[in-house]
C-alpha cells in the first residue's frame, strides 16, 4: 500500500499544480480581456484562450485533483484530523471559485461582461490566498 499511496499522492499534487496554474492565469486573462473591444480580433483570441484553458486544463485537473484527493482520504486516516477538515473546506471554496470563473468566462464569450478589470485583479488574488492556507494546513498541520 505504501508504494501505491505515494504514487496517488504524486498524481494528486500534479493535478493540483495544473489546476492552480489555471486558477491563477484565467482571471489574469479576464483583466486583459476587459481592454479588448467586443468582437475585435483581440477579444476573439482571448475567448479561445479562456475556453481552452478552462475546458482543456483546469476542468480535467480539478476533477483529477478531487479524485486523487478522495482516494488518498480513503486510504488514510487523515479525514479524522481537524486540519484536513479545514483544508477540505478551502478546497470546496476553491471549487466554487472555479465555477464562478466558468460563469464569468461565459459572460466574456457572449460579449456581456460588465465588470471592470480591477474586479478581476482582486478575484485573481483569492486562489492565491486559499493556496497559502491549504499548503500551511497540509505541511504545518496547526491543529
């Protein structure tokens, strides 16, 4: 079991890294997309980039992160630990942010974004803050 556990943990971490890369990049694309005139070549290019990032990388990576993470929980006793419950709560919030990003992408896709670039700059910081919390909970296990 030890060897398979380490492999599962490695694939979980790879999935999380891919997911987080997208979670940090997609709102930055939204910031730049705000400056593009609706219907322009620049806007259409951002639409393609955003859709491919969300559907081709972020979505599959999120699903794999969840599957490998739940598998790790099944194989371990970590689900009994308070730090794991706190981590789980942050992952649920991260998943909700992922779905918010998907909704915002649909607004850009339909040329109906009404939010300013500053909104997306602030939204860009949320996954970073959650990532810091998750890493501290997993590594330090403060409670």
